[in-house]
């Protein structure tokens, strides 16, 4: 395992993730207990109904859980998604933030949960995921 310190100077996630940069996702908080990321509403991120595209929300949920794993272990090691399940509850008509946390962390596998919320705090989607630490 690579136990290099979680270093946001490598990129706001501790590693470089070009897709997250392309979408404009920004890191708000990354602690051992929880991580928060956010994205601003932009026309190119919407579906045909004018809501945040489900793929954008799923990407945010996946990303925030992987950041939570890195922050939980205090390491910039690689993280691979083994399994992820998402339930969509409400349309995202404003800016979106996602909050994630590690529920149980083992030597190489972490079980996580996350939720996406709008500006008013309404839950847009919830996810659970299993992540493998690499390196």
C-alpha cells in the first residue's frame, strides 16, 4: 500500500482526476470523518428536463466516496470502485453537493455511503459503495 499523506497539492482530491476537473467538481471538505464536493448548475450538465443529469450525480457520488476513502486512511493511494448502488429520489434543479463517508474500513476494502443534495438540503440521491485501496 502507498501510505503517502493525503496531499491536496497533487490535485484537490490527493490525485489528479481529469474528468472531475472537466465537470468542474470542487472539493469543499476532506476529513477522516466525511468529505464534501460541489458542482455549480450549468446547461451542459443537465438532462432534457432541465435537471442535473443522473450521470453527473453518479459521478459525484462515486468521487466523494473515493475521496472519503483516501481521507479516512490519510493516503493518496489509488482507489477502485468495486460496487456501487444509487437510488435517485428527487430532481436536481440547482447546484449540487455530495457528502460521503467511510462506514467500515478494512486493510484494503472500505464500505461507504454518500448522498447528493441540492442548495436547500433536499436529498437528490443516495449511494452505497465498496472500494478497494490500490498500490
